[in-house]
C-alpha cells in the first residue's frame, strides 16, 4: 500500500513517516506544498533510517501528486489549513482513497491548551465535510506526540483511537496503524465521536507541560 503524508515535512509527518518506513513494508510518500521541500525531508528521513540500519523507500512530491499516488492520505497539516488542503488535493482523491486526519483544534493560554473544536464539531468532521462525498474520512493519530514517534530510540507503548463512518476504511487504518511497533490502534466508533478523541490531545499536552520528564507522554487504555 502507498501511504502519503501531506505536509509530511512537519512534526507529526516526520514521526509517522519514520515509524511507517521502519516498521512496515508500505511505500511512504512525503507531500509538501513545495516538492523540493518534500525531497529534502525525504533525504533527511532516509539518513535517519540508514543510521539505524533500516532501508526504506520514501519519495517526495507536491501534495497533489502524493495524494494522487496514494491509497491512504494522511493530512499532516495544522488544523486551520486542513480543510483548504483537502480542497487543494480533491481532484487527486477518489472512492478508493482513504483520507486520514490527526488534526486537533486547540487554543492556548497561560494555563495550558484547551480543546477548541470548529463549528463542525471536530476537525475530523470538518475534514469530512470538505472532502469529496465519495472519499471516506478516518480520524486517527490525534493523541500521539510527534517527538515520541520521531525519536526512534523511544520504544512506543501507546494507543491511538480511530474513528470513521466507513467500516472498510476504518479497518484499513486500524490495520496499518497496528503495524507500527508498540502502537495499538483501538476503534472508537463513528466520526460523531471524533470530538471526544480530539479533546484528549490538549489534556495529554497539559500533562506533559506540568510533569517533569513526561514530554512525550501518551495514552494507553488498560
Ligand atoms: N505535532 C504533534 O505532536 C501532533 C500530534 C498529533 C496530531 N497532530 C496534528 O497533526 C497536524 C500537523 O501537526 P504538526 O505539528 O506536524 O504541524 P507543523 O509541523 O506545524 O506543520 C506540518 C506541515 O503543514 C504544512 N503547512 C504549514 N502551513 C500550511 C498551510 N498554510 N497550508 C497547507 N499546509 C501547510 C507544512 O508543510 P509544507 O510547507 O511542506 O507544505 C508543514 O511542514 C495538526 O493538525 C496537529 O493537530 C500533531
């Protein structure tokens, strides 16, 4: 399978790219608004993997080309640009694509971060509203700290919650997420449940802020 990370030059994109490339046999495509930036990121990720003896084929493209070539398209862009990015690549998506969003709407003040969903109810639902009607949307990876993923010395022992209305798309994302070593993907219901999943993210970040040594904290449901 081909997995594209749009905005894969950023923090969560890097973490997911490194983990997918190291732990799975899927082809990883890094997307960027600037193809050159995508190729620079690929060189960096390949270097990082090589120093650990991992061989992986990663490719860099503009976002549209990456989306066009992929089976699973992860929108690794800031939440306020998620909708516009979906529309920018809409012609590259079809009923066989799966659009995945890890984006969370948050606002910060001196106390910490607070959940700040858009009018759609959650960023995941906003993305579903902006995606072409026949493209299934899945919410996943919301509560993972990018640094926990991109530091490959860090052994993960974390869960990620997956929401979707389309059962086949949800099953595919559960399956590829479970291929990441130390990550357990749990089903959390339909897209209507996305706000509950997203709202865990500011909680996790606040715990990281207030507790020394817990910078990369995440959630394991036991
Ligand atoms: N960071 C985390 O720990 C974490 C954890 C869980 C979920 N998330 C979610 O993952 C998403 C990405 O987070 P991040 O921390 O990786 O973000 P980021 O590093 O700030 O940005 C990711 C990429 O988004 C692209 N981008 C920036 N401005 C854009 C714009 N105006 N339009 C389209 N693309 C733009 C850039 O790629 P190009 O310049 O190459 O196009 C950038 O490298 C967010 O929605 C966040 O809520 C993040």
